[in-house]
């Protein structure tokens, strides 16, 4: 009797990529029924993995200091309790900048989740390897640095035109082409055109002076743009396939790719390539600014968040958490950077790993309320609010449209975050970059290309 895919399903097997190979084997060999079953057993899925009955341990490095924060902290703890029932997780932590995002069970901003032999794409988010880089410009004039940086950077929708693109490293392109998660044309095109771009939201270009040396510093904050977002989309699809097979009780956003699988190894390699690309994305902007001014850098260092860090068989998923422990950063060249808001210093920190911080610090100030809630809470015109909150600073929006949801009042109190960093042992501040000015995307959607086209068509 010929064995078909329908036969295998009737025998209790789940359809998969292995079907054609298995069918060809069993139908081409003169096997007894016993031999057929013995061969097929290798493809039979193991028992489904249930959620943990009690959530895994996690440390709380945050406390509420007013009514608004009480509600925020309660939501963060609630979502962590649900998240930490995911069967792969063995430890976790929340930072002082923590705030919930999405439904209960989503890893919060300012959250760390430690999984054993598993990578959870949903726990590093679409903005993979969002990171911060600092370059020391010595005694350069901060206005000159900000002006030069403004002339070379790119914020907002899409990437650079072909004639405006930075030269793409051939060795990095080769790595991309050799990885199954990254070697499609859409990803390669995004990698090329988005190099030297900063996106939107809370991403920024900041110029200030070192409190310790008085040197001028350039700090950029952005992630892997469309290149990383494409990997995230693919990773979530693969993780969902595994979730359906091995742990359907797990929330979709917490699906994982087993590291020991072929897909797991390839995804881990893809993450490392994304990391290299994102670091280069910072470097091209910093180097272009140096070249514009004819200045040599005196120092440079960087660190990422929204990433996965490996230590043996443990995978530390840091959603908006800054790595303190050098073991997480193979190319460590200096201390870590923690920006707060455009009117506050960028903190330069060092720190030790403890049982409660798991080797991490906050990544910034975080939010207590959503952008929409913040917008509704403000009175006055955008221009009035902007002038009030940025007095004495050279603050620019690349789109020339003010985004009040990125002004200082949109974020948690910076002093509170700093105090809790000290209280919970989350890094020691060794220097501060005092603000001169910054550039952000602004409300680029207000005059987005598709909206302008729509207006032109309406007038016809």
C-alpha cells in the first residue's frame, strides 16, 4: 500500500517539511509495517510544553513615587507575571524606566527575560539592536557639530536615494547573502538604503559637553531600521510555527525558536549580523560629521538595547535595558550610555552584575503614559509648549514639524530614574554629557509623501 501525506496525518503526524523525504523513503523501500513505524517515529512530535504553573522569578528594580507611577508599576508587574509563565524562562528583571507595551504578557520596555536554549523574537521587538553611540569631538564648537551632523543625517520615512547612499561594506554584504534569514532582496535593499538613517519616534542625534572634560560629544540613538524589522517579521513567523507544534498554550507574542535547531542557529547568526549593521549605521553618521568638520575623534563607544545576549545556554532578552556586564558585549570599548530626555544629560555609566540587576541597567527615562495621553494632557499651542520645554537649547525637528510627545514632559522624571539606579545598584554615573541641542524626526507624517500626493489629487 502506498503511503501518502493523508495517511501520515491519519497516523497522528503533523504536516511538515519532512513529509516529502519521508514519503519517498517509505514508498521506495520494501519495508514491513513495523519498519515503517520505526522509521516514522523520529518525526513524531514530543509532548506539548505547558505554561509554568507559577511564574519564574523576576527582580523588581522600580518603585512608584506618585499616583501615576503606582498605576504604571502595577501594570508592569502584571505583564511580567504573565510573561514569566512562558516555559523557557528562568529569570527576569524590570528596570526603573519600565513601562507596559501592548497586552498583558508582553515584555515591557525596561524588561529583561532570561530563556534557556530559546530565542524569543517578540522579546527584542521589531526595533532590533536599538542602540546609542558617543563620539568625543574634543574642543569642537557644539553648534558646529550639530550643524554638520544635521547636514549628513536622515530622519523619517524610508531610506536614502541611490546617489546619497553610503558605501556598503563588502564583507558585511557577504555575511548577509550567506544567511537564510537575511539574503532576500527586500532585506538587502533595506540594508543598503537605510544605512545612515535614524528613523523616527524617540530616536535622536544629541550634542553636548562632557561635565568632566568639557569636550564636545555627539550621541546618536537609533536601531536597525527596515533591515532589522524584516528579520523580526521572519523570526516571528518561524517562532509561531514552533509554538503551534510544541507549546500552543504560550502567547503568540512569546513564541520562541529553539536554539539547538537549524533555524535557531541561523537566527542567532542573523542577530549578530544585524548588530554589526546597526553599529555601522551609527559609525557612518559620526564619521561623516567628523569629516565635514575636518576633526579627528578623541574617543568612541556604544551599547545596544532591544537585543538578545548569550551566556552559555541562557539567552538574555533585554527590551529597553542596557547591558552592564562586559560578557554581553564582545567589542566593549568603554562605559555605557543612558540618555534621559533632550533637556537632561546623557549619563555615562559603569556597573557590576548583581543577582537583581542580572547585568543590566535602564536604557533611559521611559514613560508613565502613552503618547496620546500625553498629547491630550497638554494645553497651549505646540509652539508654546515647545518653547517652554526647550528653553536655552538648540532643539530641531528634521521634518520641521514639532512632536510634543518627544518633549521632556513626555518622559518619567529624570531625577527619579537616577535615584532608583543608585538605590537598586544599576550602574554608577562616571560622567555626564550636558545638553547643548538635539535633532529628532518630529511629526514627519504630517507632510509625508503619500499625504502630499493625496492633497494634490484632491485639488485636481
